[in-house]
C-alpha cells in the first residue's frame, strides 16, 4: 500500500522537467494560453453537440444500459422508457450555464495547482504530487481516454461540416463509403472508413511535431476566425428567432437539462488543455490561472448565446444531427451565412483537434518520463524540441477509431473521464492545503474547503446523469489500465528506482 500511495514531491517534479534531453521550450504567453483554452472549448460543443443535447437521443432498441444512472436510482428500471435520453430543448442554454458553474469551480482548483506545479501532465501530475502513484496512474490513463475520445468526436464532426461545405460551395459529393462513420450506435452504415476525419488528424500531427510556438500561432488565427463566425451566426440568425420555439423552455423538465449538461460537458475541458502547457509557458505562476479563467468566461458567454439562437430559429426536436448549425441556417434559407459559418466551424474544430492532440501527447510524455509508460514516449525531437513519438502515436490512436465510429459513441466516454479528473484535481487542492500550507501559490482558490467540495459534488451529479453503459465502458477502461500498471508501470516507475 505504501508503494501505491507514494507521492512525488513538487520539487522533484520540477527538477525532472529540467533534465537535458527532456526539457521543453518555454514560448507561450498569457493570451496564447487563453487561446489554447478557447481553441479547445469552442468547437464541437457549439457546432455539433448543441443539437444532440437539445434534441436528445432516440436509440433503435430499448435497454436499461441506455438509461442515465441517476434515473435508475430515482425511479428504478421499470419506470423508464429505455430508448434513449431526453433532450434539454431550449433549456440547453441553462445546461451550458450550469456546466459552466461546475467547470468554474473545478477551474479555480486547476488554477491553484497549475500555479504550484507548472509541469506537463495536468491532472496526472497534480495527482502524483498529492494523492499518490496509483491515483496518478488512474487519472493519467483516464486523461488518455478523455483526450482521445474527445478528438475522435470532434474529428467526426469536422468531416460532417467539411462535406457540407463541399456540397454547398462546390457541389462536390464525397463517396459515402469514404466520408461517413462505419458504425453509428451499434449498427453498420455501409460506409468503409471516414477518410476526412483521419486525414485532418494526420495533418495536425505534422504541425504539432514541428513546434509548439508554430502550433500556437496557427491556433490563434483559427480562434479569431471561429469567434468571428460565431458572432456572425448569433447576430445574423437572431432576426429569424421565433419565441414560440422556446416554449416550453424545458420540455423534459430539469432531468432533460441535467442530461443535456452531461452530454456537452466534454466541450468545456479546454482549460484542462491549458494546464498541460505548464512547461511551455514563460511565467506559469501568473499565466496559467489567467489562461484557465479567461477561456472559461469567454466560452460560456458564446455557448449560451449560440444555444439560445439555435433553438430559437428551429424547433429543438429537429437538431439531432452532426451539423446542426449549418442545417438550421439551410432550413431558414441563409445559405450565404451558412457557408461562412461552416467555414468558421471547420476552423473551430481544427483548433479543438490541435489543442486536444497537443494535450494528449503531453500526458503520454509526462507518464513516460515518470517510468509508468515505455521510455520511447518521453523522447524529445532534437530539432523541434517536441515529444514527437508521443505526438505521432496519439495521432494514429485517435485517427483510426475516428474513421470507424460516430460522435455519440465518443462523447459520453470523454465526459465521464473529464468529470472524474475534475473531482480528483479538486481533492488535490484540499490535500495540499493540509500537507503543504506554507508553499507559495501563484493563485489561491477562495473559500476553501467549500469550493473544492462543491466541485467534487457537482462532478459526481453530472457523472450520474450519464448512461449505465458509459459507466461500464469506463470501468472496463480503468481495469485495463490497472493491468498495465501492475505488469509494467509499477516495476518501471522512477519512484520505485
């Protein structure tokens, strides 16, 4: 038990990050970090999952596995129509706002730990310093799942919008066999492979290997474009809003709002991506909290505005598709605006893909440096000073599944992983306040222990709003990770040496 709960001191973590051959280049400022957060958050959430969460999901066969765990606890399996999840309707705006509150609580906890432990690895590194090696492994393994399936979902959405632009602007129709998922739900679609999803991930992998400064510059440009596209949609489409579409505002009650929040939660993990850049920003004690908090505020405002306009211009029941914003604009005859917004959506998803792939590679890199994964993942390119092996592996790990499955399969897995990570980070703040109260903090969470405790509570409430099937898949993933830890990671851990 002492081996499983051994922690790595913050000073040792910082010293390891300075070792020759494993040191990353510090080149990011506060606004580049905020842009990283916005780049990750604003993408699939606005342009894809807003429609899914508003309309809900109807599945082809009834099963208790598809029911939210919270409903099973409150009502039992016999009182639920187990054919999907209720939509939030126009109340999706409230879902985004409530999720923002939960993320804000977790974001404050992230900001404190990021200012104390400015190391690549995010929640994985924080858990290693506070809770112990076994918790660090679990959260690191969980973060690999979180980042991977998030990007798989975004890549599928990118393909849908890419096909929409080709159709609208050029009249080009890609073959269905090479441009749509092979599997939707549990059924074959007749397609072979979603090639656009795979190719865009390979392109971004090349960009990330070339250097973090170049990647951040590309992300900054894409963030500006997609914010402009979002504002264009909000102001142009708001003229076509019909207040009748907002009635009833919560057609499935507060349960639908909670379910909608659980569906879209993974869209908010951009500030987690900010914390993975701890080793590559110039002044982490000040810049990391700034990037986390600013990205959360900006993204919440944009999410609520878009969801209100989208459910105002089209009945909420019609929005369950892979390109809800583009299809809603098409339905009201705004094809010119549709083309511009779809272009902005592509930029939005490109920047999300870029940031998530960046974050995932840093998790692999940090775990390899600690000996919990093979050393090859910790190699740094001699010229570009990036973890190139981890970046390429992450590209293929995400790209191949993104060519096979649909967006709904990935979103839920990402959500439960994200919420679990947020809960452990919040617990880490409580542990360090107790164990190391004298350590200098560039940012301090207010009202401790109230804020961390509320963050943990709300994270578990949203986790309980996810389907039972998602919980089972999550446990299978964790069990597989524990097998790897006890057969490899525990023996090769740098702490063990």
